[in-house]
């Protein structure tokens, strides 16, 4: 299992980092932002943004593959989910977190770490998995962004919620004890149920519980650079000589040019 531990350039990375777009899938939702609006906001953030508005992260692991890849360098829109002010609500496109949005958040188990997952369940939603299939409020979800890379069925991972067959965080145990009704997990107020797109290799809400609303930082805006580098180099607290040498030798061949300036959008999980 992998967790999407985002690394901010220049920030230290915990010694034990947990084991994260293509073209937007058909049917994805732009919400109130169309393509023009997306690019307008992108340009404004790039021109005037600071760490208050936008922040850069790199993806070192693979729990969001094949949509977000190891080595994708992201700009995260920190305004998207911010509370709207009296005046600013008319100037900026604030939106609530929606099902299918990709969210960047402080890991509830260790807020020093930053993760990216997809919001599957909103407050009040009922969630269960049966043989890898997600049911939301009793309806089978259409998840074109999801990837199942193993064929076997895991009793906990793929048929959730049930008794864990592996170690899970105390928050997950509390979720299983207090938030299961009729074989479904019920998302409590001000919380979200998040999962990785690489569904069989994602240490997500199934293993550490809900994402509190207060932990959400923002949403990935675009990939400004994507470079094919191994995880161990991307989680380093500094830039190693080996990595610099690799860049000098392979910058043009290992840069994934087709992913440069690729906008990242969520998928509208209608229910």
C-alpha cells in the first residue's frame, strides 16, 4: 500500500514517509469553472501567487497512479476551498469540496506530512466496497479514474468495512466502531472519506479514517513539470549530487513533456 506523501520543495520530509493527469476522463466536471476560467485563475496565481495562494509540491509515490505520477511537480490552488469573504466571494471562484475532487490535505495521523487523494464521500454519505467496487449511498459508482492493479480480493481492502486483516490506525478503528451503520461507513459532519486512484495500493481513509475539513489545504491546479525520478530521490530533504547529475544528463529525455502545464480536474461523482 502506498500513501500519497507530497513533498514541498525546501521542506524536510519525515524519515519514515508512508508507502502519490492524464487527460481528464470523459464526463469530468469543470463545475462553475470552464476551461477559460481555469486558465484565467492559473495565470493569475502564477503572476501574483505566493505561498498564501499557491504552493508547489512533488509527488514521490504512486497511490494516485495512473493519473498523478511519481515525479509530477504540482501547483496547488490554496484558494479553491477557502471560506468566501463578503467581497471576495464575488471575485474568486470559491467552491465546496465535491465528490470526485482531488484534494491536498494534512495527513490526520501526522499533520507534518501532506497527502493527495480523491474525495469519495462527503458529510452524511454512506460508503461501502464490495469486491473492489465502491457503493455510495447504495449506488454503484462509475469511477473511470480508478485503477485496480491486482486481481486477488483482499477481505478488508476490497470488502469494506469489515474486520481489519492488517494494522490500521486508531482513527480507523474508531471509524469502524462509531461510524458503521448497516454495513456502510457514514461520513460524519465536517469530514471526508478519501481514497487513492491506484485503489489496490493506497493507504487511505480505509486505514486511517476520515479527513477533517480543517486539514484540507487545497486542490492540485496543474502539473508544471514532470520528471521520471525514483521515489528515494523525491522524498529527500535536500537535492542530492546524484539527482543533480541525473538532471544534467537526462533532463530532456526524462522530462515528461506531454504533462507540462497539464491542468488537473476532478471528476463529477454524481449521486
